C-alpha cells in the first residue's frame, strides 16, 4: 500500500502588518534563489547507483530511491520505496 504525506506551513495571519509581510516576501525570495542555485536542482545531478551507496538500506536492496522532477519553488525531493 502506497501512502504519502505532504506537510505545508500554515498561511500567515490575514491581519499581519506590512513589515512582517515584506520581511516574509524577502525571505521567500532568498530561499527561492538558494533553491534555484542548488546543485540538486540541476538536470546534471544524479544519485550514485544504489549498489555503490554508502547507505546500508540502499546498498543492500532494502529500499530504492528515485529523484523526482525539479520544482524551482521547493527543494528537490527523492522518492524512497520499500522493496520487500
């Protein structure tokens, strides 16, 4: 049975003052730039083959991992599946 869970941050209070809104927008812009410039969000980035991984669960075939498509609005995600 496959299941997934995605948690998101709560929406800011609608009565937040302008200073807080501007500060949040600046932080979001900075985070977005950092994510866009990350090596993980480059098309050329690949995971090492599972059989060469230093991580026990991948090296021994207990789990598999797959890079999900790039979304410049958030960090790159990896799908991990249990194999047995």
